[in-house]
C-alpha cells in the first residue's frame, strides 16, 4: 500500500491547463498594486516564534504542477511583505500575518487599525513603521470587526499600562459579544475543522500548504482580547481621533456579525474592513459557522459607495492590497457589491425553479463582466459553497426530496453500499477505473462508503487519500486545497487512538462573561446521563460578586442571574479550572449541599476531544 504523497496526475495537469486558459488576462495590475508604495521590510518577515515568510520561498520559482495556476498567482501576491505607503499619512504592514495592520498619522501619534492576530508580528510592524516614519506613540486603536486576526495582537502595539490609562479603543457595536460568542458553543468542532481549512498540519511546500487565499495563514504569537472603550453604534457617526476626523458606517451581519467601514476625509482614504477583499469571500466558512447574509453584505457595499465613493481617492482593506483613484475604486466596489448580490439572487432564482443546493452549486457561473476580474475569483470562498450557503440560509439542509429526509448515517450507508457493489474488491476496482479516468469526485464518493464501512481497509484509505490529493492540487481555493490535503494526510497517517479527550486550549473561557461560561456548559451536559435527574444550586462568585441560579431539569442546564437552591461560594477561575478538568473537584475545598450539587453537575459534563476523525469514522 503506497501511503506516500504523490505528484500530479495527467488529469490534474490537464485540469490546470484548462483553468489557465479560462483565467482573466493578467496585465500585471495586481502585482503593481501589491508593490505600490513599498518602503521596506525585514528579511522574510521573520518574527521569531510567531511568523515567517521563509517557508514560502518556493513561490519564487516556477509553478509546480501540484498547484492550481490561479491559486499560485494569488499565493505569490500574498507573499509580498513589508511597510507600504497607502497615501501620505496612511501606511500598512502587509504579509506579517494573514491580515493587514494599518497606521494613520494623527496629530500626536499613530492610530492603529487592526493589530493583527498576535502581539509579536504587530510589535514588529509598529517598529518597522516607527523606524521609517517616526517614533511616535500609539494614540488609538480601531478594530474593524470581531475576528481574532483583527484584534488579537493588540498587546504588541499597546502596553497593559497604556490600556489601563485609557487608550481609546474603538470598535463596532456588538464587537465584544461577537468576538467571544461566535466560536464558543460550537468551538471544539470549529477548531477541529479549522485544522483542515487553514492547512496548519500540512508541510508548507508545493505538495502542501501554499496559501489560504486571504493570506498565508495566521501568526502564532500571543493572542489577547482587550475590550473596546468606545462603540460605533450608527452609520453617519463621526469621531475625531487624535485630531483626525473619521466617518463611520456600521455593517452588521456582513463578513462578521459586528463590522464597520470608515472614511478619513483628510486623506480621501476609505477603509472597507473585510467587506471587500481581492477575491470572493466566504458566505459560508468551511470550518463551520452560521452562514452570512449575502444580501446585507451587498447592500452595505452599495451604501459605502453612496456615502464615500465621490470623495475616495484610495481604498484599503484588512486583507490584500489597496486600490487607488476614484474610478478604479468605484469599479472595484461596484463589482464586489454585485458579486455577492449575483450569487444571492441567482441561487434563489434557480431554487425557485426547483434546483437543489448541489445542482445550483454545479450550475452557477458568474456573468462575463464579473468573471473577467481577478478579485471575484474563488480563492477563499467559492462560487460552489457560497451558492450552497445562500440555499441554506433560506431553505436549510433539506432539498425536499423524501429520499433525502431520513438517510442512513455514513457507516450504516457505507456497509450497504459496499454489500450492494459485491464487496470491497469490486468497489475498489470500480473506483480504480474512475481514478484512472481522472474522476476524483466519484472516487471520493465511492471509496468514502468503503472507508466508513471498513476504516481499517488500508487500500481504501490509500486510494481515498490519492483522490483527495489530486482534488487538492486542482483546487483554486486555498481552504479547499487545505481540506483535501489534510484529509489525505490523516487517512495516510491515522492518529493513535486515545482513551482521554485531547482538548483545545481553554484560554478563551477566562475572557468570557460568566453567563457565557455557564452557557458553554449547557452544550457539554450529557443528556443521556442527566436523564431524569434534577439539580439546583446558587453559584456565588466571590471575586465578581455575581450570583447565578443553576438548574438541571429535563436533561437541560439552565442558568439565570439570582438565587435558586443551596449556595456554593466559588471564584470564576476555580469554576473554569473545574469545568476544564484542570483541578479535581475533591481538591477544591468546597463543602455543603451547594458544593455537592455542583459536583453532581460536573460529573454530567462531557469533555470534547479536538482530534475526532473527519474523513473516516
Ligand atoms: Zn480577517
């Protein structure tokens, strides 16, 4: 059984040739934009322990046949790194993380927009700026939206003392709730799927991770969540920050639940946050998340055009490179606006004709005017999974066909498919023919049944991995490539089983409001174990003074502020240690009926293993 990584097949090479012929003309325009205003950088954007572009040096060579030609081009664009002048007074450091950090020259210091994912690259970016443009203090921080790659590195640009002294930190209304809530209740499964989406387990090489489409990947330094001091609550709100006027537009439920665009009249500069980037973004993020609202997204781009279009001389965003001059900016924003609206409208048009999500995803093509642009391409989101997202938002998972209403789950279906095909041998023979013909999607479907019926069948795992791998090589989308290649890697190198859950980091719980912490426990309550048991106690948090009535009935965990049942006095940190299993409850020094009830509840909580299987049962 050959479980090694393979090269590209003839079918994959042919698919690349066909794609290259269908791509827009490359006039070098994007490369000129990505290089414009370059001031300087540090070698390989090397930030020890957190970030480096060195592993991507292979992008300087010829395209290997294991990488989609369009993704290769985007990967090269995303390899640019350093400090850039957007316009005098506005500077960006790009390529020090998956996202951009932007600096605005205020009257007394630097206003920082989006301090990256982690502290070290943000500090390195600030140093690069100061060395070249002046050693001034940071006068304010703006978070464009509630995703970690836009706030997590704040401690690299502001010290805890500066924050405590009242540094202005400005964010859209709902920022904090969205930042803590979006990934908590489904956190384990999202984190696990993110290991596939961002290729973090893959080698960085021509047969592995080359790019995420949105950027190279996220930095791995120190992450923090510092609450904003000011919220932007409505469109049209204007602030003067360090002497600079900023006009805001709130854009809730677009790329993030809390997001905003804003305009600097002094510089004629428009920040489009992550609402307009140089590719098709995700309406559905394949790591798993609630689907986004394409209609709202498009509406807010249109509103930005209306509000700021006439005065904008340069537009920049939280990822990728800027656009200069009113005409090109307007064209770009108009096409981005219509990209999301087109997918929304055409998906529903076809759904109203009776096509299901899979059929729509297969049929949907962009109109020629949008297809002619590089910035509409599927480097991150894809036309395929975004069409499915629109369908899901309006119609959900069921396509209306009763055959799909109550299907067997994968292992049960797998056993039946394998039996119907006469066993593993005939199935593999058929799949082998499909592989030779380059029909990898069919191989994945057929062999998927066998892998779920017989997970120890090495021949099945090897063939499935080979099919995933070719689909990865063919993918234009960074996340699709990384999903396929990570799936292949895990089929070839199964992780040894463990009798203990291997959990993801518990850090996030400590930054959450107490009611969110309790909320997160409700999805860990094992309903079968809880059965008919009834538990009630009052949790008195001695450090915060909060009091919560906690109750289990009907196998459901409830909580509300107030009293209910015997009291247990506890600190937040101790509760988090107990629920994470960091300290056994017997050693916590708790006593009394309230403590007994809490102990009973702890015994009913599941612990999640990050490393559950995805491509196999
Ligand atoms: Zn981002």
